């Protein structure tokens, strides 16, 4: 009896661990907000955002008081022009990115307008199809009415032919004999 109870306990434990692992697999991992932010700032994939950020930090990129700065090891007085040049390049890159984002937004608006136009055209086509279906039903009804009228006309024609044939037949009854008036001689009175 204890062997069966031990087996049931082990089986229940295995099922419980399988259920927990299945729940973990079904539940997606939450995205790290910092990685998403880095990916947005450096315009790269979410998977590569950490490596790209490390690369920029290694090159001396820092953000101080909302401004992007490049810091280099101080070699001589040439550091300041290099920092200004790097800042200018970053500003140019930011401007280019802003223009690209605006172009992308314009393209998205155009796609949305086109989708709306296609939707309207689809609705118009559906309405036309419905009207054609109604017209086809009307034509079918008219054809049925005409067919019924043709059957009635055919019946009326047959009836007229029958009546005409009856009228053309000689009378079957006795023909009138010469009247008695004509057989009697006329008395003419001469006074």
C-alpha cells in the first residue's frame, strides 16, 4: 500500500512541476523599459541596444543636462574642436533622424488615407453588388410575370380557337321548313 501511495505522490509532484513550467512558458517575459529606451535613443534593435550603448560610452558619448556630449582623453588643445565637431555631427544626426521620423509619419498618414479610400471602394462595390442582386431579382420576377402572362395568353388563344370552331360548325338541329305563309296562296282582294 505504501508503494502505491509513494507512486501517486511522485506522479502528482511531476504533474505539478510540469504545470508550473508550462505556466512559465506561457507567460511572456516583460520587456525591460530601459532596453526599449536605449533602442529608441540609439535607433537600433532591442536585442542590440545594450551593446550599441556600451560602444557609444566607450567612445566617450555622455548626456549631460539633456545635451549630448562627446568626451575624449585630453591630449592637447585640439580636444575642444573635436568635441564641437562631434556635437555638431550628433546634432546633424538628430536632425536627420527627426526628418526621417516626420517622413515616416507622413508615409503612415498616406497609407492610412489609402486604406480608407480602399475601404470606401470596397463598401461601394458591396453596395453595387447588392443593387445588382436586387435588379437581378426584379428581372427574375418580371420574367416570371411575363411567363405567366404568356401561359394565360396561350390559354386564351386556345379558348378563342375552340369558340371559333364551335361557331363555324353547322347547326345540328332541324332546319326550318318553308313556312306556312308561303305555302298558302295569298288572297288578294279585289274589290
